[in-house]
C-alpha cells in the first residue's frame, strides 16, 4: 500500500485515509440566514438534484405497449463504469475521477450549508470552507481488480451504523439551529459531531462507490 501523506493545512496526519473531509468552524453565524436556511438552499439543492437524481423513461415495446423504467442517474452510472474499467482494464480514467471528486465536493458544500455549518452560499467551483480530498489511486499497484465487485457488500455494516449516525446528526442540526438563533454560534460539540458523520460517510463512499481505495473504512468520526 502507498504512503498517504497528510495535509498540514487540513490537520490530517501522515498515513491518513485516502478520503478526507474538513470544515472550517465559523466564529459566528448569521441568525437570519440560519432561520430561513431551508428556503435559501432550494435553488442550489435543485441543481444538485438534477445532477445526481434518478429518473424515469418511457419505452414503446414492439407490441405497442408503453413501459416505464427507472434510469440510474449519473452517480450510479459513473460507479458502474468505473467498476467495469477496474475489473476488465485495470484502469481508472483520471477525468472520471476528477469529475466524481468535483461532484462530491459540490455535494459536500451543499450539505454543509444545509447543516448550518457555514453561512457561505455553496459555490459550484470554489472550495470555500469545506475541504474534501480523495487520493487518486494507482490501480495496478494500489487496488485489487476484483474488489469493486464486493466492496458495496463489505460496507454493509457501515450502512447500518451511518443510518443511526445520520439520525443523530439531524437532531444535532436542529439543536444547533436553536442555539444559533439565540447565540449566533454553533456549539462546537455538535459541530464536530455533524462534520464527523459527514467524514465517516465520505470514507465509505470513497471505498464502496468511488472505488479509490481498498482500505476498509474505520469506524470513527475522527
């Protein structure tokens, strides 16, 4: 396995996991923006939904009947294409990786804004206060070509844990919303917990769906 160097600007130690998330804690947050957050976020949330959501298409069969079927969406399509490339060609096209990384970064900025972690409206380009990084793999040396076939299954324990963690994160955001309205500050304990859940989610996504590493994600918020 390669030596993953840490990024001192993000406070990441050497040999850190190949997927890293850090959010700059704000000094103060705007009460008015936080109060109306679920309204302010709608335009950028719609854009993210158009990029990532599944859809339906209607097909006319040879017998004249119409059949509606679900289409996978760009995220699932990219995952499947990457899986096939690694398994059959032992390659991970760099431009696929770059696109998936930038889409994940955009989604992380939208998620951070929705979770009240920042007052800065999500950019489709700039990094802002949300720092998300994935290490590009050397497929021939870093990855087992057959692992993508089972990673989604091996990550099942994480799915169950994350379901409870995200439920707790929703409660934490609601509590933080009240705290911001009264104090203008996001309680640091709640802030660290919400970011930690996001970090856990990012590591599982990198392992099971972005397919950038074979290192099993740690059960940790840190």
